[in-house]
């Protein structure tokens, strides 16, 4: 790693520390005061020990006795210093601990809120395991440096006071300290340069291992059914091995650094004793002063290492901070207006000259125009890849069009507030998602006003009340992670009931009943059409019986609306539509 890169990491690391201090100034102040007091007490303790040995112990050996009053005074002084050191350690650790955990909690919450604010298109470009790593290990790595930071700052205060006290005691012995302290800082600087790339690589590998592990667990069914357990284990093992080697490289360097940090103060102590003996013989210093300086050097190793801990953690902190900031600074937010929708009946949905493409890919939709009249059911029909699911996403504003607009009751979706849009619309996606919760929890989602009566009403509309009523604990039955205790069709009906419980004015079904029996699907759509309150429905449909239930059909081909009309009309006038529906019908047999 070049010196320029190392300095860059140091500068970026100091900026991270500065941000932490500005965020939690009070806790940092408390911890630094405690740490500084601890360092000053170490120096004071050294001179107290030296004074006791030089002025009490040595004369006691000469006289053969020591006074009781002197012993009591020594005990009182040592206990007083020990008590103050306990208080300083408590303040330092309490402040640093609270500061570290508050910052971690703050940024874990911030990352999670950012995830919720970013659109699905952004999430689709990032592995789930990497996102989990951003919110957990990256945040932890960013603020792991906070724990030793106050101790390091207090150590700097201690070193300044120690150098001053050494010069006051004896300038010759002070030269040993002047030589030792720069050596300790130089060693820390060298350690940081060598450690930085190792820490950054290890942090990246943690995220990679998390991503691969999540993918493996999420695809467990595929892995098991395809007999790929050994291959998946080998694939995972490659990344785990690389992470292990990265951590070993970190540990190996730390294993060399720690003994060197321990040995330098010992070398300083030896130099003090050699020079001090000569200075003692010349009468330049006393026994008490020699013992004080020697004792001071013996206790310097541990506090000074706190600086090394901070320097060593800075590269990992910078790596974590930059990965977290990549999430917090991500763009692509969908800005909402403040508009609301009048009325509470079924809503009209209007697509007007809508174009859309994903990132830099080819056009998915081109000049799409159609209407879902209030209270009517419109079916989207088209071959795979014709843009049906994209239209479903645009209808509830999971994404925005590149051109044209989508409106509900004449109001463009970006002009609506997020709450107004969520209250008016609901989407049931192709792949149902069920939380590891009870049936009631999955449907109500703690939304205000959704009572058990509304839950059962939604279940009846979704043709799910029968199987839910037969569950051991009915609404209180836990369905397991991702609804593992339910069949595919049951999961679809639970997610449909979840959408219906909110009584949306516009319901979008993106092939949301593909896993249920055709008769059950027909019963669901029939029940929805007969609702007293009425709901406008946009349904991505494949089955002929489902399509025939729609008031109108929108026929898509390669991202364009080819024709609209009733199923009967399109069967008579559109050969492509007729061939497609006939192919679907044959596939269902």
C-alpha cells in the first residue's frame, strides 16, 4: 500500500471520528475526561510509589522499623488513587460504550429506513446478503473504533504530562521518553500502513460471505432438489476460505505488532535504570525520582497501545463507513406530493402514453394507453416479456414511467402523498410473501381499524376462510418463515386477503392466483366483482376462464397495447390474441 493511500485512509478515518464526535459530543466529553484522569493518575501513582520507596521503604530498611502513622498515610493515599482510577475507568468505559452503541443503533436505523425509502428497482441491483451486511457488520465496523478512541485521546494527554514531568525530574531521563514516544508513534504508523489493505479486504469478504450464504439458504429448495449440496458447499467454501485467510493475515500482523508494542516500554525502562543509576551516583537525582521514572515506563505500554488500537481500526472503520454511506447516499427515491383522493368508492386508473425501460436496457413499454374504469375489472393479456408485470408495478407506483403518466381519478401518482396512494391501492405480486407470524398478523399487519371481523371478511373474499377455519388455532396459527406450513395456493390467498383487508379502491393482481385451482380463482374474481363497496381491478391473467370474467381486456405485444375490448371481441378480431389464449388453455389441460 502506498504512503499516499495510507495517508488518505488516515484522513478519511479522522473524518469519520470527527463525525462521531460531533454526533455524540457529550458522551465523548465524559469518556475523554475519564480517560485523561486515568492517564494523569498513572503518572501520579508512579510518583507516589517512587516517593514511598525513596522516603519510607529505604529509610525503614536502614532504621529497621516504620511508623504506624506513615503506613496509614501510605494506605490512604494508595486507596484514594485507586478509587479515583476506578471512577475514571467507569466514566471512560461508560461514555465510550454508550457512544459506540448509540452510533451503531442510529446508523442501523438509518440504513434500514433508507432501504425502505429506496424503490424496488434499486434493491434488485443489490444482493440481499450484501444489504444485510451493510446494516449489520458494516455499521459495526464503522463504529468499532469508538471503543478505544477516548482512551487514545486520554493517552495523548498522559504522554504530554509524562514528558513534562520527566523534564521536571531530570532532563537526561526525559531524553529517553523523548526517544521512546516517537518510536511508539512510528510503529503505530507503520502498522496502520500494513494493516489497512488487510482490514479493507476482510470487510469486503465478510459482505461477500454474507451474500453467498443468504443466496444459498434462500435457494435451499433448488439446491436440495437438484442435488447440488456438495457443489454449493464448495462454492461457499471458496469465499469462507478467502475470508479466513484475510483474517489470518490480520491476526499475523497484529501478532507481530503487539509484542513490539510491549517491548518498547521495557527497553525504555532498562535505559532509565542504566542512566538513572549513573545519575543517582552523581547525585543528580534521588532514589524516589529514579523509582518514579522507572515505574512510569513500566505502566506506559498498555495505555499507549490504545493509540495503536485506534490506528489499527481506522482502515476497517473507513471501509465500513464508505459501504454504509453508499446506501445512505443512494439515489432513485420516488418523491411524493401532498395530494389526496376524494371519495371512497372504486377508483379509475389511467395510463397515458407511458414509456418505460429498466436502467439502460431495451424499452419495456412504448406509448401504453388504456383505462381501468371505476368499479370495472380489466385483464392484461400478453406473452411472457410483454410488460404486464411492469404495468402492475407502475399502477401502484413501485416505479415511475420514463415518459407519459399514470393517474388515479385524474390525479397523477407523483402528486399524491405516500399515505394517500397506499390507502387507495393494493398489489398482490406474482410471488407471495408471508411473514413468520400468525394468520392474523400477516393480514392485519398492525394497521389501525383492521379488526378480526374485517380479517374474516377479507378471507372470505379470498376464498381462504375455509382452510383458515380448519387450522389448529385459526387466526392465531403461526404459519412459519415465508409461510412454510402453507401450500402455494394458500399463501397466495393469504396475501390476497392482506390486500383486501385494507379495502383498496384499486386492486392490482399480478398473476396472483396462479397457484390456486381455476374454480377457486373464478370464485375469487366473482366475489370481488360482487362486492357492495366495489373495487376497480387490474388483473394479469392467463387462464381463459379468468380472462372471460373481465369487463375489458388489454392485449399487449412487445410492450405495446395492440388492442382493447371484451374477450369475445378480441377472440374474433385479433389472431395473435386468439392463438395466445388458446395456447394458455391447452397448457392448463
